[in-house]
């Protein structure tokens, strides 16, 4: 049953505004409609449109009470405000949180699940924690951009996945040694199958079957077309089903992935530690850039001080002189030559300092 054209569905921006005017989060609205939070997010971003009874329920929940017009203060900050999972846990509303409070709330909501997902991607406990910490350090370094993003959790998740799947980790000494596998044989088999999948297939499988994103969202997060994401997912399911036939059912695969991710009891760092690490890293790189700039300026100044001030043309190459007799070895002197030598020696001793030729 479709809705009458007389009551059309609001635009994506208006849907978000109507929901926020009723003080509803995406999770709360999704629970009332009976869909996932990712589905509501896709409706508000315009990537998909509700249909049938879900569309009717969605429109009724948005338009049940008149929505107040947006205030001038809200228009001063463009972009989507950071949403928190449970607003009732905090003394203030999300719109008045400081950057530190908003970052800590996002970290507390996303970090535990992200560590488990990174473990499914990398198979290493230390690398999983490191990936999440580096992703949130990057998010804190670019917090104005992340806070205005439509999906801050997706932004951090993409950064953590990129770090966990980086091929450069194989050159790090501590990652050359294998880690102890899970204790359960079934979990070891599933982790081994995941780690033998190509990284793009593994990431698509975790996003679709582990996180629960739909196909367009999975394609967008993996920076691929919907057809390419569907092909990767199909091949990943075929490989997993060939190794573990009992996981051919997507629901069973989802449950097994959740059990494998939660069985390790991975812990994440505290939000202040992550923020301090981001600031230390920023200071380190700032000092490194300053030191490199000073060294470069010093090298240029030394070059200018020691460089020649005028042009010195190079010496021309030597030329071969024709007609020069070959050098001969000295032989015995004749009587005439001996007399001449004696005369020259006497002239040098008693005569002038300079010899002048005389006519014979």
C-alpha cells in the first residue's frame, strides 16, 4: 500500500529536522518503525526511500506534531550535529556539548564495537586496538570536519578499517610473529577463512554481515559501485560457504561473526588517552616540520655564503703541438760542448747576473 500523493514524503533535510524537533535519535525512531538505525540514516541522507507501511509509519511519526521552525542559532552551524546513542545519559543536550564531551561520547559509543570489527579484519588483538586509537586520534585532529559530518561513526569506522587493512604492517617486527588463535576450534576456522579472503572482500563481508549495513551503504563506505560491492559480497559468501557449509545462511554467519568478535574481550583505551596521543602526535610533527624548515634554511644560507661571487671560465683542453722533435736521452759531451759549459760556469761566477749573447 503506497501513500497518496497528496501527502508526499518530506525532503531528506526536512526529515532530519522533523526528527530532531521531536527530540528523537535515529536509534529511537528506528525502534518505533521496526527497522535498523542504518536504514533511518539512509532515509535521511536520501540514499533510499521508505515504502509501504513503513513509509506511512515514518511520515506519521515525523508529522504527528507541528515542527517548530529552525532557529537562527542552528543555521549558524551548517552540517549535521553529532548524535549520541543515549541523550538521557548526559546532563546536557547534544547541541550544547563541548568538543571534548562530544568526542568522548562518540568514542564511548563506537570504540568497543570498532575494536571487535578491526579484530575480524586483521586477526590481531593489538593491531585492532591500535587501529581504533589511530582512527580516533585522526578524528580528534580533524574534529571540526568530523563533527559536521552526516555520519561521524562511519567516518571513524572507515579510518579504522583503512589502518587495520594497511599492507605496510607486514614489515613491522612485532607483526611478523603470529598471535595465539582463538580457543574454540569453530572460531579458529572462521577466523582463518576471514584472513584468507582478499582485503576488499573481507571488508565488504564485515560491513554487510557483521555491522549490518545495506548494500548501497557498504558500497559507499568501501568506495566502490553497488555492483562491485555485490560481486565482492557474493564471492566472499561462496568462499566462506565452500570452507564452512554451515555458514551459508547469512543469519548464521552474522551470529558467528558476532560470537567471534565478542569472545576475545578486547578493551579500548580511555578517551583522554586517545586525545592526549593525538595532541602529542600533532606536536611531534609540528616540531619535525619546524626542524626540517630550519635545516633547509641553514643549508641554503651556507650555500649562498660559500658560493663563488664571479664566473670563472673553465680551462680549455690542451692542444697537440706539431713539429716538436722527440725527446732524446743525453749522451756524452763533445770537446766543444765541454768548453762551452766551462765558459758558462765561469761567466756565472764572475760575470754579470744576466748573460747576453755575443757575436762570434
